[in-house]
């Protein structure tokens, strides 16, 4: 029993380590090694790292870790990796700003977003129905849902399934 469990675990670990289709382990290792060089390389430039980023390869994840969390951050071959990471951060910040602006606009219109129901509910009517805002631990911080007494009639809301995915 223990032996078969150990074998199954080993097979799972080895399968997880396999490169994705189209990913060359040798080229990926060369690219990671090049990050530690003080000599700029043209082979592993911004275009190369952008492709790796878009495919979310293991080489990209390792490059992101090395260039973001080690002394290699200022090495010449990490500059394009860091540039791509900054672009991701800007994009995420812009999405967060759009979500906050939308939240403010809807609140001024009298709605509060319910992350469980994925819709904007009119907060005055929800209060009148005896419902209260609840911040359950299973939702991300700042996310809320309405908790209503049994038998309460929930007013019609405005469905918005994309709102909860903005800024993630």
C-alpha cells in the first residue's frame, strides 16, 4: 500500500516537471543561465521573454522570480523581464482603477455589488428587507455579500458576472 502510494506520488511529481508542448528544456535553461550574465544577449531579448510570458512557461516563471527577487534584477538580460513585469503591474493597476470607478458610480446610483450573487443589488431595498452586508472569510478581502433573513424577498438586481474578475 505504502509502496504503491510512493510510486503514484513519484509519477505525479515527474509529470508535473515535464515541459509544456513547444517548450525546449535546453533552450529554457540557456535563457535562465543568460539572465546571470553581465553581457547582454540578443538571443533572449524582450521578444523571446514576451513569448515565454504569454505562454506562461516554466522558464518565464523562473525568470520572473530570479529577476524580481534576486541581485540579478539590474543585470542586462533581466531588464526586458522586469519591463514585462512592470507592464503587467500597470495593467493590473489600471483594471483595479476601472473597477473602483465602476464601484463608485454604481454606489452613487444606489447599488452595492454582491460577490456571491455576481450582481448589483439596490442597497436601500436590501436594507428595507432586513438584509445586512456580510464579509465572509471565503471571499477575497473587501468583497461582500448580502445576508438576508429567511423569507426575505430579494429585490431584482443588475447581473454583472465580469465585475468580480476585474482587477484580479
